[in-house]
C-alpha cells in the first residue's frame, strides 16, 4: 500500500511538472529560480537545502504553492474524472452527452442564421475607420457609443435551455422502487447523476456551524488581513467558508482563490491590451449581442446600472479571448454534421450573460483586475450553469438536486406543485442558471458567492433555492397559479443568505 501511495504521488508530481512547464509564466518563474541559484546565499555544496531556503525567503515558494493549488483544482482533478469514465462498458449518460452537443450546435446554428439574416460575416470583419475612432474616443463611456440594436435579439434565454432539459429522455429503467407508483414526466429522476442528500450537504458545509467567540467576530478584518499577508490561496479559500468576509477584503481574497493573486503582471496587462485592440479593430456580431444584453439587464437594474460602461469593456474583451475556449473543459462527443463556429471566446452570448460579471464591479476599481477574476470565475463555474453537461455541479445535476431536496424535505410544497401541474424547476431555474445574480441584493449575492468559492461548490445554489421556497411556503400554499407563485418569489430583497442557510442545515 505504501508503494502504491508513493507511486501515485510520483505520478502526480510528474503531471504537475509537465503542467507548470506548459504555463505562460513558466520562463519567468524559472529565471527567478536561476537568479536565486546564483545568489551568494546559495551554497553549491548544499544546493538543494540552501536553494529551498532562498526560495522561501523571497516569497517564491508561496507563488509556486498557489500555482500547484490551482493546477490541481483546475487540471489534474478534471483529467482524473475523465479517465475514470473510460472502460466502464455502456455509458448510461451517452444520451445526455449527445444532447449537450446537439444543444451547442443548435445555439451556434441560431447565431449563424442571425448573421445570414443581417448579412454579417460570422467571423467578424475589419471595423470601419470612423466606427473605430468613435469606439476609441468613447472607450471609457461606452454607454454613449451610438449603435442600432433594433434588429438584434438574444440567441437564447434561460427558458430555452430549461425547455431542452425538461425534454431530455434517457433509457428506460426497470422499476426498482415501489415507494412512488407514479412519477411525473417532468422530474429529473430518470437521469443517473449522483447528487448529495441533506446529510451530505451538512457535512460539506460543516464550517458554517463552527461557533466563534464575539471577540473573533469583531476581529474578522484583522484575521482577514493576516491571511492575505500570507498570500496563500488555500488559506484565502478556507476563510471564505465562514460567509463573513469583510467587504473591503473580498476582492483580494477572490483574486487569490480564482487566480494567482491580486496583482496583475505584465503578461496579463499585455493580454488585456491585445483584447482591447481586437475589439477596436474587428467588428463582430457578438458586439451587438453584448450591448443588447447589457441594455436589457444591467442597465435596467437599480443595483448595477452605474457599471454600464465598465461592463461593456469587460464583456467585449471577454468575447475576443481565445484562452476561454482553451481552458473550459467542454465535454466532447463524436457526432456527424457541420460545426457552427462562434465568437473567439467560444461563448455565444445569451440573455443575462453580463450578470455574471456585474457583481465583480463592486469589488474592483481596475478593469484589468475585474476582468481576470471574472474570467476565472466564469471558466470554473458559470459555463457549467449555461451548458448541458454531466458535471456533478452542472446545471442538470443542480436541477436534480433541487427536485430531490424539495420532494424529500418539503413534501407539502412538492405535492402542491404536482396538484397544480406546475414543474417546480420552472420557478427557480432562472435563479440557478444566473447563480442568483440580479435576483438577490448585491451584498447578499456576494456572500452566497463567497460560499461557492470557499467550498468550491455550486450545490449551495440548489440548497438556497429550496430554502427560499421553504421560507415562503405558507404564502405559496395559498395560491394556485404559476403567475401568483412567481409574484410571491419575485422580490428577494429581504432575504439574508447566511442565517437562512445555517438555520436550514441545522434543522432536523
């Protein structure tokens, strides 16, 4: 057993070494190590120990540890899960993977059709000189940039994705459980994805139950500052689990957890400049879709309209970023047919996409800091909410988790929805797909997203959706139409995230 463990560690170390060498900033890190190796404090007769001491004393060790932390989370774990799927005979989720590809092709085909309808090239075209000059002069105030959007519409909205999810049909399973004689066809129970029960969720979020003294609560800013001084991403992530992040430190904490720190190096600044230049020199249909989306959502939101200008910058650059398509682990399934290409980022704008970026405007003054932290958040979490996938925290799994929790722990509400022939998921899907952005007040939304980052889990979204329904159960049981149900749930301004989650997890 010891030999197997050693072999596993060696194998992981080899993978990490290969991944680090493939990084863009590998040469920069290697040069730092070379310079340290030549410094007076490093003894060639004891190179290993003295070089390790030099690396620690300069802070380079922490930088390398953070890199390893992110590589293990983002790369190695994904590879391991992919390998586990190989060689297990028939794939019970093959139909789901095919549906994912079909949905992706449908979205890109719609974008292609819109381009044909408006006589615009799918891959973009050089921007006219007058248009480019106007865009340059108004870059800091893009809300004043004149553009006709009357012929543009969102490629798809949450309702479109939900309709596809509700139509998913998998292989019929023989009845194994006679507890429920009749299963309505709008349930997700036929999908063989593993989801947690309430007991497992309590174990996952156990840190929320840990009692802290009054002195510690009052001293949270000091604790946070000490953790940030260490510059260690794992410690920053652990601090977010408390759900009590002092607002002035949240942006820096998120930067460490999502990327390699709150500082922007030369490569990132250069990358931002290249993205901006691509926006200024190339006219793409996604530009109009982004302007349309921001005007339909953030610009009409009392909490976010003041960030309209910076959101245009962020989302336009986002659409040109080819690294997004490279880093997102899209599930691949071989299908016949034509590939419908989309924007350089690989992400086709949908109704509400800018609301993933909007909350970050409360955290950063710098557009560059905002962009790279938001991009990391989108790559790690948001794309799972907007695509059909088999990820244990993807939108399909979250829908299944929601319905199982509702059926198990709120049977009265479950029965009420069934009697009314209303699919419960229709009531909450817009919350799940946008991770509650635009639905919760920003201060409460940021606490909810603290928990997503702290526990590295989107499952809190399904749990919180159940909590809101439970909180308003009495009112929901009094009404008999979908419109009235949605009216009861329309205003979440009085909802407090942390106490409600703690109460729900503690309840028997």
